[in-house]
């Protein structure tokens, strides 16, 4: 978690006492940005704390899953959120936008890619191709809208199983939907 200290920082948020207690720690401002440090001492932004979620007791950083999905040249935009599945457990849900006509076989290819390159807890429960992702006027991804979309996907029923040879989404022993 990135903490900064500067004389220009506000001492608190107006009328938001609890948020101020979590954010302002003495002289330090807790930004909410998750950072990693490499072997050479350089820092790298890994995402926002409030975007990260746990699956099976392990942290999922959406940016890690999103970066992998963007390696497919057909994918133009991607967003990953944690949302409860039908069993009440939080799972990753992935929404991708593809180039025109690039959606054929995309979900299967991304499911295979996730099965090979991601840990089981990071693999999306469902990958959904959308025309575009919801963004603010300034271009920021609206993850709360993606969570709403994920909840709607859960209401539609279970995800279609992926190829069992790579584990697909949801683990290596997933069977057909009930």
C-alpha cells in the first residue's frame, strides 16, 4: 500500500470521519494504491486496494488477470471484478470487448489461456464478451457496473464448462452444470 507524506495533504475528509481514520495516519496519507517493488528497487502499480478481492482466501488483483486477457490481439478492453456466484462465494468475472468480428472462439481461447497461465483462484468463473465496458466521462472503468453485470450473469444460470484438460474456469474437476 502506498503511503505519502506531503505538507499539501488535507488533514481529513469533510464529514467523513471513518474514511478519514482509515486514510490519514498521522502525517501519512494512505492512497489506496497497491504497489510492488522489483529486485532492482523500482515500484510498480498493481491496482487499487478497493478493486482487489479474495477467492478461497487468496488475493486476486484484477490487473493481473486483465493484463493476461489483453495479450490476445482480439481483445480491445477488459475488466475483472469479484462477485458472488450462485453458491454465495466470491469468484472473478471477466468482461472483454473485442475488435469487430473478433468474438468467434474468443471465450474458449481466453478460458484455455487462463487455465494455463493463472492460478486456480484467479481464473474467471465466467468470461463475457460485451460491445464496450462501462466507463466514466474521463475514461475510468466503472467496476461497480461490472459487478452489477456479473450478478446478472449469475442469475442467468451456471457458466458453460470449459475444457477440462486445462481446468477451465472454476477448477480442474468442474462437471456439467446441474
